[in-house]
C-alpha cells in the first residue's frame, strides 16, 4: 500500500522525544475548528493559493488543462470546481503562490528519507513520528511503515486523535514506542460542535489503550472558549486521573497562525475572534491538571 | 583599593579612550618620533630588525605611561601606533618595489596579501620564563638577531619597573625580576605581552587555552588561601574587559580557548562570561569525547542565552588533521584557533590564514562567458577546473612574493624571543623561524558553485528547458528578460544544503579537487599552503564583483556563505544541511571550515533545547564536521524577514504540533510570532 502524505518535516523537536522526523499523513476523522494543518483534513489532494505571494503572472492559467484559472485585468481568479488536482499549475508557479497538498509514497521511499537522519535520532534519543491528519485512517500503511522502521531500530511515535476503530490502533501496537494521544474534551456535545464528531470512540480507545502499559503522552490543545474553563479542565483531569498508565500530559496552546492556510485553501475559518491563551492562563490550567496526579510536560 | 567590576564597568569599558598619560612620565609622541627620525638618519645602514628593536626600546624606556589605581592590571604606554605606522610605510614601499604596479588581485576572483595578523604567542613559555628569563635566554647567544631580542626585552623590563615606580604594584615588582607566581601575576604578564606585541605590529588573535594555561596558578592561589573564588572572578572580569575595551567590540577580538578537559576554572570562566554578557572576548571550546557533559551543557546554556560568539571545535578530528598535515602528535595536542577558527600549534606555528581569498563561484561566471555554445556538460565542468587551477597558481605565486618581503617589512624580535625554534634556528619569525610555517588559502562560495553546476546540468542537459546559448545570454543580461528561467533555476533545481545528491556531489568533487590542488604547494617559508573552506564576510565583497550565476543568483548578490547553503536555500532544516556538508572530506581543509547553524528560539529553548543542540553538535562531529557556531533567531531578525521575505524562505516557524513558513504568515500573524519570539528571548 502507498501512503497519502501531506508533508515530511525533518528536525522536529515538539512531537516526542529527541530530534525527530515527522511524517504528516493526509485525511482526518475529525475537523476541529482550530485545526492548524487544515490541508491535512481532506484525504484528497488539494491546491492552496497564497494570494499574498501571487504576482498575477498567469503561468497557471496558461498551463491548466481545465481552465481553473483566469486572469482578469491582471488579477487571478480561481474556479476550484473545475480542478482535478493534477498539480501542473503548482509546478509552473515560480512564486510558490500555488502549493500542492497530498502525494502518494511507498513505505520504502519514506523509510529511505527518514533514515537520512539516523545519526541525529541516535544522538538525541529521537526517532520518527507519524502524524497527520489522522494517520490511523491509513492503519495498514502505518503498520507497514513502523514495522520497517523497527527493523532499523528507529524509535516510533504515533500522533493520533483517537477517533478511529480499535482495530487501527491494534494494527500499530506491536511497533509503536509511544502514542501521542490527543484529548480535546470529555463533554460529547461540545466535542461534536467543535470537531464535527462524537468523542465516544476517543475515550473508549484511550481507556483500552491505557490498560496495555504502552507509553502514552496525552496532548490537550488549549482552546479559549472551548476547553479552557475550570469545569472542562476538571472533567479532563478526572477522566485521565482514573485511567491506569496515563501519567504524562502536554498542553498545546492555541495559536491563530494557521489563518493564511485556511484562506489559501478557501476553507472558512471559524476561530477569528479567538486569541492565544495567556501564560497565566496556561500556568493555571497546567497546575489544575497536575492536581489530578498527572505529570505535565513543560517545554517552556 | 580596587573597586568591584560592576561599580566601575563603564570606566573599564572606556579605559582606552582618551587615556590620560602623565605628561611628566616621559617624552611626547612628537619627541619620540623626532628622536626616531634622528636615529634613522644617523644609522642608515642598520638592519630593519635592529631599527625596530631600537624604537621598541625607546618607547618602553622614554614613552609616557599611565597607571590607573582602580585597575588590577597595568598596560598603558603611549606609543601612538608609531610602530604600526612604520610597518605600514615599509609595507607600502616594499609592495611598490616588488609589484611595481602589477595587480595583486583579480576583482571578484581572488585577492592576496601579507597576513601577519594571526598570532598566538606561547603563553606557557612566557609564564615559565617571564620577561627576565626570556631576555637572559637570548643573551646567551651572539649575533644581531639575538641582540635585537635582548634590546626589546630590556625595554619591556624597564617599562615594568617604570610603571611600578609610578604607582607601586606587587605584581609588577615580581614581573620585573622573574616569572609570575600567581593567577593575578600571570594575567598581568599576559596584559603586558599583549600590549607590547601589538605595539610591535603583530596583532594577537588567540590568548591561548585559558582553563589549561592559567589553571596551576589558579589552583595554587585557591589552595593556599591567597585567593577566593570571588576574587578570581573579579580578576578575570578586569582582564577580559580589556579586550572588549580595545576595539569596543567592533572588530576582530580575542579568542580564549577552553577544554577539552574541563576543570574548576573552566566552569568559573563561563560563569564570569555569563555575568559580563559581552560579545568580546570570544570563547571557543575544544570538544572531545573526554569533555564532561556538564561542561558542554554550561557552554550550550550560554549559546541558548544569545552568547553566540562561542565556536565549538571537533577536537579529535582537528588533532588527526594537524598530524596528517605534518605536525607531531605532541604539537597537534597544543593547537588553538588563531582567528575565528583557524587551528595552529600554540607558539610553534606561524600560520597566515588570510593570505589568499579565492572566490570559487566567480570561476563559474567566467566559464559561462567564454564556453562555446555547443559544449557538453562534461566540457563545461572540465573547463571550470581548467580556468580555476591556473588562477590558483597565480594567487599562490603572488602570496609567495609577499612572504618573500616579510623580513624586510616586519621582523618581530619580541615575538621571536618567545619562540623556541626561532632561538634555535637563529632567525626571526618573518624568516621562517617558527617550527611550522603555513599559509592559508581560503576557498569561498562552494555552495554557489555546486548550485550553479546542478542548474546548468538540469536546465540545459537533463530537462532541456533552455539551450546553453540561451542560458549564457540570460546570465550576460543579468537575467533581464529571463525572469521565468531565473526562477526555474532558483526554485526547481536542488540546492546545496538539502542533502540532495544531484547537487551535493558537485560540492564534494570541486572541494576535493581544489583542496588537493592547493595543499601540494610550498609557500616561501618552507611550509605549505593549506586550504580553508569558509568566507568570513567576503561572500558579500566578492559577490558584489561577481556577475549572474546559473543558480538564479543575480549579479552583485552575495555568494554562498562559509560552508553553508546559498541564503535561504537550505529548506530542509539543519539535519539536511549537516548531511550535505559532511559528504565533503573536511580534513582536506586544514586551515579550517566552519558551519553556521541558525535556530529559532522555540526549537532550542529550555532543557530539551540543551539536548537538541548537544545532539546536533555530536551528530555533526560524528559525521565529520570540524567546527560549528550557532545563531538563534531573535525578534529583530524576524522583523527583517517581514521586510525581506525573499531572504528568509527557510525560516520555519514551528509551535507545538504544527508548522508553517514564517513568510507564509500574514502580517498580523507575523506580528504575533515576533511577539512570542520576544517572549522567548
């Protein structure tokens, strides 16, 4: 099986221990309003258009076989309905205003790319993190990839939102050294409203996973107005406190730095009124969580 | 009573500005100058080394002095740069005589010079013998050379006595009679030697391995109760501040080396450096497998906090390299960086690292100008070497002619008197008196060369996007009218620094061939030329004389810096940059290579950041890197990135779980990030 990849980032230091390469797979089972990588939500190829970089040269309009682009008085118009994502326009866009998101890659190709940094993994106790999107929507690919990496003695982490069938988690269990497991909210109604899906599977899978003694790092995105109030934090803390084997928690602050990508992808951004939580707020939240006997990872 | 450093910091920072020399303590500079003129008229046939020694002695015995009662260390003698001016005049006269209008450079391609300005005296010998011991050692032998040495050391000893008479000081009393006994006396002697050697026209770059050569003095003082830890810190602060005060931190600077084995003084020194928070002096670390992790962590914490002048050297690799290029294993252990990073054996080697600066990238421009339109790629590639190699020969021939005149320009008895091999051979450093005599040949723009060759190969021969004739025309027109072709070259061809073999193999091949070609040449002093791979700021200077290049670079823009990628072209992060660089056998560049690494503060902050930087250094060195220094992006740089996004397309902004390129952000978003960068710093 080939994987649907959206990005491969070398030298990542916030997705698990040490220096890592993070592979972002395309397609997600959630659609969180605050998502910072909106290009990873759809499983299909997409083309982003960064208008701030576009000089209106018209190279895309000349190249496109489907007349997606028209140049009107030096200004570019795009009709995405006509687009079949062949990517010819992005190859011709010398200003990087048009960017392709999504390509296929085999396990072997991916392994040879991530192994380039083997020395760095070894010296930092780092490795490879499979992220997304929701990587476990491509569970077979993930399992094959991790199996190949384990054969090379590479530390492997899976960054999951948990909204997948248990069988998908089961498929990677033999190979994953660490799960980075996102938890957004325990309240199902709010969860549905902000992520588009129920949290039932997420909580069930986490409970089940926590029984298995595999290392898990819980990641809570702190979203003002959604889960940053005391009651929300308490329900999360209570839920986690009751689970066996869950000890470490990392709070990820919301930042509104993804807006440009939403614009480029022509996806409405629903978080315009929300701003980054203050350091004070962050400290209060982590202190509150810590009171549930959780170890908070602080990289500040 | 000496005040505490922090109380009089400003005074110390400005101690060399408008020094109040005591008018009654000696002759005015005008009087000194006229006495010197009379002397030259009286002895027109005198050897230059004796003339210089006479002037040195005159200044020491008759020049005005100043002693600041608030300073631990005494070093002020009014010499008005008269000896430096003498060097300049002599240099110009002999330069004209030697070259008679013949150019010593090809603008944009290379320049050559006499480099006398990278000295590391043998501090260990200095502390062992003291000024008196060095004088007596030379006095045992006969001949003009030894007389000159005795003359300058007599002058120096007399000067110490004069300072002490002017304002009594226990260290000076000891140094007027013999070698230093204490930590303070050793530093006092280093101050005096530094001041007088620079007066003599030989600028010092390296102050030696601080935690090694001062350790015994420090240990004895502490153990005997003569000195407290706090007093030792105060002494170091007063001592180090002199080197920042001299240049006001604007240029050059002094290098103090540390490691590889750390001791109490190593830790104490970095504590001092942190408290002083200055960019000068510059500290370097010899990092070996025996360097303690605690000390490496101490050094990295300084780097994290923005003290980015610290250079880290791959100790085992440097020692191996020096042995490979002719040093004995014992001498190789005693190497020091004698400039920014150039290694030389302390007190035994006179390396002139800056004698030739050669812009490898200019060769591409010249080849593309003259190559015939139907040439194959292989023909272009060979034409490059056929053009560059004779130019290397020319540059080397010019550098040798400079060296030939050195003994007439600036014989240096004060330095030679400290060099054991000069005393044994009976000749001055300017006449190859040193045990090792090397001449550096700096190769600039390796990244631009690799990128250009890859672009020619891909655009013309693989993808056939344009003909060779078209590409040549585009370059001659500085890409005017060929913007799409330029952007294709810039954005659609792999670049050096991204771990792409398609381009990296050119850098490896060119570096190998050029280094071998350079290293086989003997210099005028019986030693060898040694290749280097770095650029200082010449990538800008030479760049402004270099026309358009096939990699999409426009005429006049800088060529690639040091061993790194073309500006903003390392788009795959630091690990890929290191993987590219270490494909080159860097030991072929014994006169140094350096890698610049840039980080955003969020990538290397906190405890994890220490581990990250450590792993980067260890991995670089494990793969064959020789030296590295770090820049951590601050808010000011981000401001510049806002204004000039084209220069910063490699700047990754990554905050806990997502990433975006800084230049992709909208203005408001950039503002936010700048604010958080300010927070992080």
